C-alpha cells in the first residue's frame, strides 16, 4: 500500500499517522483472504519500504492461518531505496531482518528500486545473516526515460549479475522486477540452471535487536546501556512533560539519552493520571521519525499488557 505506519505524511506534525496498525493489518487480511480463496501457492509481501507495514502483513497472514486452519508458505521481500542501504523508513538490511526474524518465513529477500549493481552488496549481506532461503529480483537497472525500455539495462547485463550471485552462493530464488520482461526471465533461468542453490547456515543465538540500526549482544559485548530517563516512574522531569502534553520536549529527553550513549531506551507510561496506551502511542510515533533517537531499539516497559501491545504497534524495530 502507499501509506506508512512508521512516518507521518505531514511534515508539520511528525507524530501523525495516516493509518493505524489495525487498519493496515485488516487491509492485508482482506487481501490474504482473497488470494487464498483464489488458490495461491505462496504468499509474498514484497517491495516493503516500511518494516512496520510488513509486520502488519505478517500478523494478518498468521491471523488468517490461525482462524481458518489453512496455510501456505510465506516469503517476504524488502526494498532498499537509497545509496546508504536503507529502507524508506530508515532501517538497514540487518535491522530489517532482525525485525521480522521471528516470523516463520520460507525466505527473505530484496526487490525493486535498484538495479543489480546497486543491490549486490545488500544481497551479499542478507545471505550472510539470514538462516533461511534468500531471494533477489532487481529492476532492469535504474529508470531512464531516454531508453526504449525505460530502464538502463538489458537482459544480458542483469543476467550476468544474477548468475554471479548464484555462483557465489548468495541466493536460492531469483527473478526480475520493474523493467524486466519474459525475455529477462528466460535468460535468468538459463543462466542459473545447474548452479547449486545457497545452503542456509544457522546463526549464533545472540540477542539481536533493532531500531533503525541493528544491535547484536554477544558474549564479548561490553555493558549495554539502557536509558531510563524516558520513564514517567523514574524521571520527574519526563513525567511532568508527558502529563503537560509536551511530547516534543519529552522527545529531547530521549535524544539526550541516545547522544549520551544509551544503546536501548526504556519507555514507560505507567502513571495514574495518564492513558498509558495513548501516551505510549503518541510518544513512540513522535520519536520514531527522529533518526537520532530511532536508530536504537526501544524497551517497552509497563505493568499493563494493553500498553505493551500499543507500543508494539508503533515500532518497526
């Protein structure tokens, strides 16, 4: 869909969202139901530019499976939109994978936005970190209005790159996205015929977290700093700002925590005068668009399950 759960469409109101997690989830649920009624063999949420949207899609799929007893394999594919190797919502490839690695996926992959040369390092990284099958289907290069095909690359050039990925042992399934045609697919199929598919390797069972960036806690990791100042029960200053509705200033408290070295920030809204779920949603939506804060994982802290759940609906990490 063309709406994001992690970002505001209004530059003057960064905490605003055009849709809720529930609305997006139900929209995907309807699609899943229609596709399953139509007899699909696999479900593939793809061209994912916001990982929270993907989480909503995967939640909808699991909800349908649980309610109907029907199941098919599920694949997922994310889209890197810039030279820095991030999604439109700001996540790195590893952070995005950490965010959805809990889901029972057949494969994780990359598609769209980039041609094979630009996609290459991200395919290699995903192959290194994912213990499941990896897919890749790039565009036919980059858009080019002067080209007869509208893109910069022909099938021979795209095929050469994809064959290299296969020979390197990075991919299990390959194809083409924007600008590709049946001729591209024919040549890709011929190029990888007989090449051994990638063998997924198990990964160490470390604590793997993410905000916009990944945080892996290994045995040799130093002390992990959790910022506790964004907690209404632990910081009188923060509590006063939240109770006054001054969320923007409260966001600066979070920013200061990260600037001072917090690798995780703890957010708690348990206060008798607060609607905890509403306060949690407002605060997380506001700081979620600030990459100085949102690059680190958030620790949701509450004695109430509905507040935890409200927070989970706001976090792509």
